[in-house]
C-alpha cells in the first residue's frame, strides 16, 4: 500500500514541477533539504524530540508547547521542521535558544525521509494539527521512534478526503502512538479513520494558551511610535488576507469612512506583498486619495499620517494587534475556510470575520455563543461583500461601547480556555518520553 502511495505521490510531485519552476523564490531554497540533504546534526547523549509545524499558523500555535517541552524535558533536544519558507523563518526567530535545529520537512519519499531520520535520530516525532505523512510515520516507527499528533484538528472536509483512502490512512494511523485532538468531534473523525480510541485524547486547542513575549511588546511600542497610532483615527487591521480580500476591505472603506480611520493590511502569504502594494497604489490616486506606506520601507515623517500601512513582514502581526480597535480576520470572505481569530482575541479586540470559517467551526461557535465576534452573512453577489463589511465597520466605529463589549467577551473566552491544552499535552507526552 505504501508503494502505491509513493507512486501517486511522485506523480503528483511531477505535476507540480511547473508551479515550482514559476515560483523559484518560494520553493527553490527548500529543495536541497527536502530531498534529505541536511547539515550534519552533532549528537550527544540526549534524546531528540522532532516537532513538525507546517507553516506560520502552526508555528505560532506551537509556542506554548515548545516553551513547556523545553522546561519539562531538559535532558532532551528539540528540533523543529516546517514546510514553508515563512514558517522556517518564523520558527528560527521565535524558538532561538530552544530548538537545536530548524529545517525543512523532507519530501515524503522513502529515501528522503530515511536521510532525515538518520541525520536527526529522533526518539519522538510530534506532528502539529494532523499532518498525516504515511512514509514519514512508517519509517519513524521502523526506526524505533514514537509518533504523536498534537493539537490535532480534522475538519469534515479533511475527513471526507481521507475517507477516500481509508485503507491507507487506517494502516498509517496504526503506527501513531498518540493522537491528542482539539475537540471530541476531531477525535471521533480520526477514530472513524482507524485511530485506536485507547490512544486518542481530547485536550483542547493550544492556541488558547498564547502569551505575549517581551520582544513582541517592544515591537508594539515601535509600531505605535513610528506610525503614530492614536484613538483619534481608530486602526482597523485586515489580518491574514487572501486575494481578493484586500480589494473587498478597501472598497468597504471607500469615501468618508475610510478617511475617518486608518488601515493596516497584513497579507497571509509573503509572495503577495508586491501585488498588494500595486493595488494600494491605485488607491493613492484620485478619487480615493489615500496615502500608504510599506512597513519594510525606511522610516519617514509621512509614516505617522499614512492612511494605509502594508505590513510586508513575517511574524510581526501579533505585535500590531494591541494597537487596533477592530480586526478583520481574512481567509473568510472566500471559500478558504478562515484564519485563526485567537490571537486578536487574546488582545481583547473587536473581531469581524466573513461567512467562510469552516476550518475553525468549533472555535467560531464558542465565540458566537458568547457574543465575542461579528460574522458577516454570505453575499449572493461579489459586489455585496464590501457592503456587508461596510455595515460591520460602520457600526463598530460609531459604537465604542459595542467594540469594548466584543473585545472583553473575546478576551474572556480566551482566559477561560487558557492553560488546560498545554498542560494536558505535556502530561500525555510524558508517557511517551
């Protein structure tokens, strides 16, 4: 069965080659490592824990886990892999001094996986949020390692996709020693795919356990001073946006409303920074007459008056949240499934999201039930999407009491859920370590 999987995986890889060639800047830097060519990892008498985070979202979610692993298992070494360039850069930055290696996850072929395992020799492999890689899991088990899924999440869509190859997935899950899932629904779905119920636990969501670091607080003050944010012109953050959400947000703020506030846009993918900047150039012309600057540009006097700031940087969005009055969370105006609302909620902000949030259904339900978020309805026509946003932004900008109530409720949801997930995860992992 693994042989058939490898053949299909190879065919899929071959079909993706044109995309790799067209996006060399995004993919080329990772290929050498992903083929198993890693810098030599010098071992000592300590065992190795390998934590895999796909991208920026999973890396951020892993913060409380990494800090607690570092403190709870001082006689172990921690290494971290990611799939994306941005995830690797962020992991190297925020886990400096805790991770002994940060590297790209190998392609899921036998030779590349075996090279990675031979180089790092992990005794425990942790996969964030249900990253099911058949070859990696099989080879890690064959090498004598333990495998655990942590902060596991399995949406209905993912469940339906995996169900099409249930035989393969069931065989792979037989090699998983522990699956620590976010909700009972996630646990049931992974059990239905073949995971042993006795090795499945429900521990909550690690993202509820987020805390602000000193470095992030310093960056918040830098942003406040450089851009001159104040209550006179409330700041709206459009966070983790996907195409064409920037256009929708800009259209929603057209006219007097746009000039009564300031906007910070943080695209989800760095490769879109330049294209979003070109979009903003159009809005600096008549009839819009907005001024905009890029965070990456050299500081200038105009920074304090710019109507729109493009946050074209990696891993800095968390530091901007404390400065906002309203946060729109992207990936939700299109059928992408939404991005996490938990970081702005931690800061007690009034949050607005679009109708497409199926990636985070259970989390959104908690926030909606506690009047801790505003969600726009589906729009029958594209031109109505900005209208729905406009209504939410206008209401919240005019009603400070409502903004405060939403933010307080969001912070309370986070406070009530904080702490348990990380503690339960560590306690469960002790049995494997």
